[in-house]
């Protein structure tokens, strides 16, 4: 491996975090707004560390995000042993998508969740009625206890 191909610890953490994000599908979103603190699990698609998800506008988390777009989120599996724990912790801003950005988000989401491409009228209608969002992290950490208890790398360059 040449010097140019070697991963620095920061790049290695970034690549491991991206692989983790790609290997999971559910993000727990934490909001705070006029309806109070709330957490909701959402399926996501992603482009690098930008996360796309959908939700009905009447949900508690959607109403909170409309008022206060600052959120926190985690992505993790259900682990039995502490030494195996890995996951993503992040904070950032959510934006509701419209127009061409919404269409691009829907395409990315359908590419990840192929069952959505099936021509089912009720599903197509439901996807038209929901709101589409993008979460852009301001800070993101990759927790990886396989590298030591409590090991956490901040991912730069978001």
C-alpha cells in the first residue's frame, strides 16, 4: 500500500462510520418543540452523512421539527454485550424538502428501499402525502467499543 492509500486514523474512523451507516436502516430522532421532548424511529437513506427520511406532517416529531429544526439522532443495533457496541451519535438541522430536492430525496430513498418502487397505488399515494426531510449533522460521533470501552471518534468535514 502506498503512502497515498494509507488511511489516517481520522479517515479510517470516517470510513468505518460510513460503512456503519450504510449497514443500518433505522435512526432514532430526538426533537424538542412546542409538543415537548420526543423521540421517533425513522427509516433513512443517506448521501455521505446527510440523512433523508419521511414522516407525516401531523406527527409529534414533524410538528416539533417545523418549529425547532435542531435535532439529535442515534443509529445503533440492539447489542447484548458492551464490548461489541458501535453506533452513531449526532446533532444537526432538519430541513423539509420541496421541488427538485424532494424528488432527488425520494429517488435516493426508493433506491435504498426497493419495495417502494412496486406499483402499488396506495403506497404511491402515501408517499405523495408525507413530508420528506434531510438531516445535516453539525457534529457526528462514531462510538466503537470494539476499539476500547467508551471509544468515540468525532467525524470531521461534514
